[in-house]
C-alpha cells in the first residue's frame, strides 16, 4: 500500500507549569508503522509531550489526534488500542509475573480466558516463560522492564509509547529490549519513544525530533539530522597540549571546533588536511570517526550539564 | 481546553477490575487480616466490657459490654475504611504507582477513586461481619435486626473511605496521616457515643457530636443490636450518605488537581 496513514497528529501544543512553558509549540506527525524518537536532555519536555499525546494531561493550547480520536476528549477510547511503557517501574509488587499480565488485561475489559490465551506468547516475547509464577520483587531490572513491555502488549495495541525504555539497564538487557522493539516495528506496530541515548535513537528510530526547552529544534531521519546539522567528519584530539594546540592551530584546519577539558572536538568536511597537521604533533592523540547523532545532539543542546 | 477539575463525576462499572485487583492482593494476606478484624474487637469488648463494665451499672437499660458492642462495630468499621483509604490508598497512588499504571489503560481517575472507596468500604463490611460474629458468640445480640449491621458497615465504610481519601489527596507523605487520626478520628471516637452515652458530654460538645458522622452510625447500630428499630434512622442514614457523597466529590476534585501535575 502506498497509502500512508497518520497515527498521531499534534499541532501547536503548549503546556505551562508554574509560568514555565514546559512544552512550547510542539507539532508532530507520526506515521503508521514507524518508530519515532523524542530526543532531548533531562527537562527538555519529552515526558510531558508523551503525557499530552496520551491525554493524561490537557494542553493549554493546541490540538491532538491519536488513532483518529480527539485527545484528551476521547483519550479513554484511544487508549484501548495503546500500550505504555512508563519511565518508572509501576508493576504490581504483590503479584507474580502472570498475575501482573492478567490483572492489567482486565483493565482493558478483557476476559480472563482471553488474557490466558495470550499469556504464553507474551511471556515468550519477554523471555519470562520460566518466571511465570515468580513474584515481581525477585526479578532483575531487565526482567522487570521486559515484563513492563509485555504488559503494554496485553491488549495487542496499535501504538506503543515508551518513556526511556532502557534507562538503568545493563548492555545485555538493553540489546534484548532493542531486539524486541525492532520485532514490534516489523509487525507493523507504531512506536513512540523518548530517550537520551544516541545509539538507541540511531539504531531504533526511523525518525527523530530533538527537543530542548519545550521546543523541537530539529526533526528528520537520523541521517538527515546529521547531514542537516553537522559536518560529516569528526576528529577528537586528546592530551594535555590539546587545548593549546586548538587555540593556535585548529581554526586553520577545521570548519568548527569545541574545547571540552582536555579534549578538542574538530568538525570537518574533509579530514585529510587536519590529520596531516596532527601528525606534526606527536604528543597529541586523536580519533577520526564519522559524525554521529551525539555530535548533533551536543551541538543543538550544548555541552553544559542539565540539572 | 483545560479539563474542568470540578466536573461531575463520571461513574462506570470500570472500577470493578481495580476492586478485583485489590481483592487479589488482600487474598494473599487474608489470614492475618481476618485475625486482626476478629482479635481487635474481642480484646476491646472483653477488656473494657468486662473489666470496666464490671464496675458500672446498666447503661441505657443494657449491660456495659452490650452497650460497648455497638460502639465497637462503628469504631472498627470506621477504622478499617480509614486505614485502607489513607495508608493503602496512598501506597497505591504514590509509592507503588499503581494508579499511574492504571491510568495508562482505558480507566479514568474517576473510576480509580470510586474503586478506592468501594474497596475500603468492603474492608469495613468484612470488619463489621467479624465484630458481629464476636457479638453473637458472646451472646450480646440475638435478633435478626442485628443483621442490619452488615449494610450499616457498608454505609459507614463508604462515609469514612470518602473522608479519608480527602486526606490522602492532600498528603505529602505517610506522616501527614497522624494529623487526621489525632485530630479527627480519635476525638470522634470519644465524642460519638462509642464508649459512653453522648448525653454525658457538656451541651456544647453534644452539639458538635450531633454533626459528626460516627454519632449517627452509633445511633443506628445500638438499637439494631438491642432488637429495636432506630428512632431517626432516615436522618442518620441521610447524614452518613451526605458525608460519603460530599467526601467522594471533594476527594475526586483534589485528586484531579494533584494528578494534573
């Protein structure tokens, strides 16, 4: 089918908390079957944007349509076909793995028999078949996150919202979640996720919006974001003399450079002249690599800490 | 655009799956829970009823322990609903984020608040039945009228669950609940005829007592356990129902405000 349906449409969203524009004029279109990422530093407004799209809070201005339903007015109807993986674990600690899925399914009006029929598939998807009757507090962080993902699928949703799905997980657990999320997009599910991990965004997301201070500052595929915002090559220079070298020489050989402590990030279209120059300074160490999303992110949102 | 936090409650049967969730959690700890509901009134009625009652003449034409039994029903059902609405409700709302998980499904906050009230009231019914069993076993009530204690427990539960949820909606943490127990529940217990007749109080306190819901619960329970139809039962039921409805609406508005953050 060449027909592309818009699953989520948001126009001019505004949310003000205590006089501060936490979400400040956001517009989005998310297509059926894509994985869309909201990228941004802490406090950029990613979670608030998700909560607005889900109809959990009402915007101060703007319009949202989710699966053809007006949000927040028809949020309840829309949520029948939505799954949510929240940022903070909110599994039921008193229940086993299977009971968590059974009880959550009942909130969607599903019968016990209908949920029971889905259990083996959900448990297998979450790699938790052998933990079926184990209580939640004894699960590892990765298992809990997988159970939360399985729980979000209990109603076989069309759209799945994930708020920082791999924060706090070790690399093995993270890779397993990524694999599962790719399987979901392969099955035609639409995913909307927030993250501040660039490799996660680069691997999973078909399209991304970079947010800062409640606004979208750039939007596109990972490749487009890199091509639009930054020089294609990066040379990172380290060492005690790196900063001194940069102050006197870097400007002649780079399109742009940034000094951050004892590292210098040089952004170039053609790295060749710069590499020749660096070979004149044997005490400087360097790494040459293609530009990535993290470079885009740091350029757009700055290097200073967000606290 | 802004949703109206004062909107009329949207009620539906969607609260039932949440009630069942709470029941499933409770079932895992049913033993200690039931024991508590039984032991507490036994200790009160035997200790105070026989100990203190032995030194007292008949009160309002009945033995002190019989007098106390009606108070114990009301006191126990009030406490059951209050503890559930405050401590357990706060855990579900704040600590365990159970509400947050439920709100991501097609269930609204109005359904959740209704489920909390229904569940806390269910705990009151359980407590009421436990006290009634103790009363029957001790031979303190014989008439079928005493069975009305069960629906009364539900009404008392709905009333104090609703009032308790107002406190939960305002609470920054568990410590906050001490204010409610110390400043509301304990004085109520002493002013409402649980341990001694209200007419023992100075006139001014009697006026206060007449406005408190527990007084009306006791006014219903005492005749019912003494084989009599309560004199002003319509008014008593109206007061308890009124507190329940106002409490439900006020707590819902406060929860809407709190969770809109």
